[in-house]
């Protein structure tokens, strides 16, 4: 049970609570002063115990409080505790927040204190305050931080530099979306207690844009016919500086943050008194939680050459940021770029690797930089020079992309993004990691060796792997049990734990499926088409492997076995990335499988990606990886589709419908509905919406089905009609995948309405009709546009093994290449072979085309 404990508000906390923005917007001071919270909470503990009903944040909990009109005690369903970061306790007095995936003892008194009944409104205020405190707390789990990013735990003062390439779009206009995301991140970390300083470029670009518009507005037609000279850069800077600052000021004001502008030039830093005054001013601003915004005053700068260090101090905003980091004794400098970080080659080259840790002794001289920034004076050369200067002065630096909307926060959380520069980097023992490209290339090379084997040798590999799985069953189950225990302690929901578990008999079942797959016909080299093009010129279309597959999956370790067996059977190379919740299970399964693959092929045929940091690099390898198959949540599939040029095969949702027609056999309908929902609720082919013909409600037969579902423990929600007619809670959306013992029930007029409902709210996965009327059933089968459509059979049959495919790599709802359960056939493509006797085209002279089909028609 998650517990929020409120202990002894300090005087400062009470004042902060009273005047937090969210509270001020809802209540006036007089109202707040009469709330007993501030009188009674001084020496008492108030305890709000809750189990979760889809609650992942305190904001979610507040929403439930609003709806339930209850006081302080909320008992919810324990099966849906927060899935990722479990808030176990908040000690308000010390602002101590614990976020963990493991069971820990919350810092609360050992004696139980009786719950106080507080007004409903008061609990809302308490939760509002706690939510603000949660945002303000540094939610960094040191246990999860990469060793090369451990320095972030000591960071308090941060300088963020954003370049012109980030703040502007390709057409030179301001990128307001990126600027907004930048300001929101700075607001968040400022609220968390970090001291934030911003160094920004973009004034010249913004000024040029405004001057161009003004000139256009004031030009005559004759003026527009003549060539227009570009504007003086200093004039652009003078116009743009005020406009840029006004924009920042407006954005920060919306976020209840105060900012200030400091314009500097290279020459003033030679004045010791100026430098001291600058430091004092910045310290004063930071104490007031004001964000200082620095920019070089290009309007009056005396520097003449863009890359010439004429003053010996700084020559662009990158070097200005490095100088300020040293001068103001920052703890971290973040340089935002238009690429992910520093690469060992052109970032646009798929062969280029992102350098995670820059070691001057290793990388200096090895990397050749391209052109400078497309719009500013700097570029990667300037950033690296500034980073090296700051890093060797004792200030850690991270170069990362400013295009992402949360990279600054990720850096401060210790995530391994971008390129880090550190003065001790050369002393670190960097783990030798096989890069993403190396893994993909190795998998491709091994797949080519596999293709050279005979069908019998390929069959033997699958049989050996099946034997190895059964021989190591006890070790596999022990590791799986460890994953399950960790997931339970972390508060993962029941549906995920159900998918995670390798149930009794599962290993034997997987081994049996693998042997069945081994005995199937050879899929490679099968002739699909054979044509005599001309006399003695024979053309064949034959099946062949796709190449290298990248499969990203969540929770289910048995998926690793199925996918691996299909890769071996189809002779494809394979890269696998499983969910962290199944890391032990995946590791042991991968070890057992690859150990059974002979050295003539090599275990590199199947690579296991253990860090999610490798995923972005893998998704860039469109020249090596041929297909990406995501198996998991809608969010996972959508993120992958947006992040790669590699073809993606899969489905985002599994919203499966069962429609019961008025002609249905009631006993059959009850069996199918129960199986489709209760057999394995977490499966993507489980029923999520039950559609019922209006007549079955009118004659009362629907009641039997509803009663059966409720007795089976299924929670029912109603659609617009079902909620009213069946007295059910109305679902928030008809496009919802529960993945648990819950479903939506809706009443429709007829089969036509059912088909329309599915097309409007379905996901194109699997649909079923239960009907004895053949004409109605055929209409449903022909008109529903989903990957699988069944008549009088449970949706749970939509499975590769049940279809006789041996196994499945996933279920595809796309309409290109493969659709439905994807077995070996979905992992193949074709190629053409042409056998001749010296024929040439020569303008088609003397060639008599016959185009005769040589395959027998069946």
C-alpha cells in the first residue's frame, strides 16, 4: 500500500503552502487561515493511505478526490499501483522524497497515529502542496546513474547555452515550440532548487527577420524590383536583442518565473572590477530565484573576425558560456546543439558513432569537424573548444540536443545522453561496449553464415536450442522469479506482472513450439514465380531473409524465445531489447539460446541490447537494420515510429471487439465472451469491448452474459448506450485497451452499427461476431477492416502458434508486407534470379520474348 505521510510543517513550509501559485488561484488568504490544517498539523502526523486506481501521480490522486467527494481516506485497487516511479513517502519538513523500484522503509514514526478526519477541501490543498514539493524535489536515483554521470548529484548551479540553430527554424524564424520547451525545463529545475543561468543566441537572426519585414512593408514596387542588400549585423543585433528578451520575458512570465538580461562584450572581461560586480549581481539574482539571461552584445562588439580571439577572452556565445561557467563557478555547463552530441564523423552519416565521453588524449586530432553552424558563428568546433576549456577548468560539460523537450532534465537526472566532458575522463575506466553498429553488423554477418547451412543443419540448431531451454529450466525459472519479486516490490501492476511470469509448463511449451518450427518446410529459396522470359532465359522469384531485425518488446520474456526461433528459421540476424523489468529472465534466456548456436554461425546472430541508450543509435542504422518490430504499449510503438526511417512492423493497440448478434446461440456467446476476456486479459488479442444487439437487451438475454462476466471478476464500463441502459459507469473513451479484467459494454442497433463502431473506435487488430444468421456473419467478415476477423470463435485464437505458424514475432495491423500474426513468412522478402545462355539486350534486336509461366497452376 502506498502511503503519503505529512510530518510537522515548518513555518516556512506553511507560508510556502499558503502562497503556492496553485493554492492562491483556488482560495483567498482569509479562507486559508481558517483551515484547521495549520493549527492541528504542528505536532501530529496525518496519514493518507491509498491503493491505486490508475494513479501514477499525485495529480491523478487529486482528480479522484475531486470526483469521489470523500474526506481523507481513499481505498483503491492495489492492482494498479504506480508502474514506474513509486512514491513511497514524502517528508515535508525535510522535503525528503524517496523514489524507488525496491521495497524500502519510509521515514515515518514507528507508532501508528490515528487518522484525523480533515475537510475534503483540506486534503486537496495538502495534495496540491505535496505535488508542488514533489516537483521541487530532486528526483534523482543515484543507484540508476551511469558512473560517467555521477557528478550530477553534486550539481547546484547550472549554465545552459542555447544556440541560434536551436532557437530558429530552417527558414530563419524563431522555433517557438523549442523555446517554450526550453523555458519550461528551466522553470522546472529552478523550482527544484537549482540555480539556473541561461546563455542565449538568436538576437541577430530575430533582428534580421524583423528588419526584413519592416523593409518589405515600407518598399515600393520599384524597390522590390532591385536587388536588396543584406542588413548590417550590428543593426540586426540591436533590434533583435530587445525582441528576444521580450520573448523570453513573456514565456517565463507565463510560468511564474522572473528573468533578467545581461548584455556583455569580450572587452569588458579584462576589467577585474567588472568581473567582480558581475559575479555579485548574478549571485543576488540567483538568491531571488531570478534566471539571468546572458547574450553577447553584438551591437557594440569590437571584434572583427568571427573565429579570431582578438581579445583573448571569448569570441562567440559558446566560449562566453564556457567563460561564465568558470567565472561564476558553475557546477555544470549544458551546451544545447542541433544534434545529439559529438560524433566521430558527420552526424548525418549512419556509420558515425555518438561519443558518450570525450577524452581529449584519445579524441583530439581523431575527429574532423564540418562546417560551422548554419545560422550562427559557432558550430561543433566552437562547442568542443568551449567544453574542453570549461572541463579542464573543473566544470563538467554535456553537449546534447536542444530539439528534445526534456534533455536538460535528463542530464540532471544522470541519464546517459549527449557527450560528457570532464577533467577526470582520462582516468575513468570506460567499459568497452560493443556499439550499436557493431552489434548490427555482427548479426548480419552471422545471418549470412546461417544462410549457407543446409536445411538439416538449420533444423538441428533449433532442436539444440529447444533441448537447452528444457535442460536449463530451473535456472531460467529462478531468474524469472527474481524479476517477478522485484516487479512486485516496485509496485508494477498486475497485468504487467502477469505478462512477465513464465508460468508452469511454459518452457516445455516454448521448446515444443520450437521443435514444431524446426520440422516445417524450408522457407528460404522457395520459388514463387518462374517465367521463361525468352528462349533459354529463365527468371525466378524466390524467397530470402529480410536481413537484420530489431525487436523491442516489453515485459514478456517468452517473446524473446519465440522471436529468436523465428529469426533462426528465417535465417535473419536479430537484435533484441527487452523491458528492464525482465532483465534477468532475458539475460539467462539469451545466454542459453546463443550458447546452443554453433561457432560456424556464431552467437552474434542474436544480440541482446541491455541499455536503452543504445536504442536511438540503433534506430539510425537504416543501412544495416532492415525492419523494426516494437511489441508493447501504444507509447512505445509511436515513439519508435517517430524516431526512425527504418520500416516499422507492429500494432499500437489491441482493442478487440466481440459482437453478439440477435441470432446468436446464447450458450455459445457466453463461452466465447468469457474466454475472449478472462482466458488471458493481458494479451493483445483479449476482448476489450463487447457489442450487443439491442434485441438481446430488450428480451433480457444480455443479463445472463453480464452476470457471468461480473461473477468472473470482470469490471464493466458502459458506452453511451450501455452506461444508461445497464446502469454502468461510463467509460471515458471507447478506444481503450484495458489489458486487465475489465471491458466496455455497448448496445448497438444491428450488425451495420457494430461494424461502424469497430471502424470508428477499433485498432484493426481482431474482431469476432457470434451469430447463427449466415448472411449477417458474412457481412461482418467481409466488411470489418481488421487484421483478423472471426465468426463464432474467440479472439484469443489470433496467435501465431494457434494459427500453425510455429511462433509469432508479433501481430501487425499495418496493410503493407505482413498483417495479423507474423510468423516466418512475415520475416521474408523475395529476390529475382535470371539464368541465361549469353543473351544480351542490344536494343531488343533479335530477342523474342515469350514470358511463359513455368510454374504449374494449382
